[in-house]
């Protein structure tokens, strides 16, 4: 289980970068069409619940502790 690097701050850094990329494209295009791209992000949110259930099965309490400490998509600054 990797908990260093970007995984120290968020559990799913790739998905966060996808969301930030969609936001950046929308801002660069100066319109709100990028909101259509948020639909796939909704599917990603649902997918992470399945992924995390499998990770809890595999790593048990260690992953549950990690979930409590680290935010899913956004860093937790208050602990």
C-alpha cells in the first residue's frame, strides 16, 4: 500500500488531477461547457467507493486508518 508522495495528501490524486484539468479547460475556453465533463467525474466518485471497499478487504484496518487521515479527493487540513 502506497501512502507517500501525493497519496500522503489525497487518496485518489489521479482523479483529482482529472477534475482540475476539466476546470482548467473550462476556464481557458471561457465558458461553462466543461460542466458536461463533470458527468464522468460523477461516475468516478461512484467507482472510488467500489475501489475503496476492495482496498479495505485487502488491507483491512490499515486502509481504514488511512481513510480517516487522508481525504478522498481533497486534502484534509483540519485533523
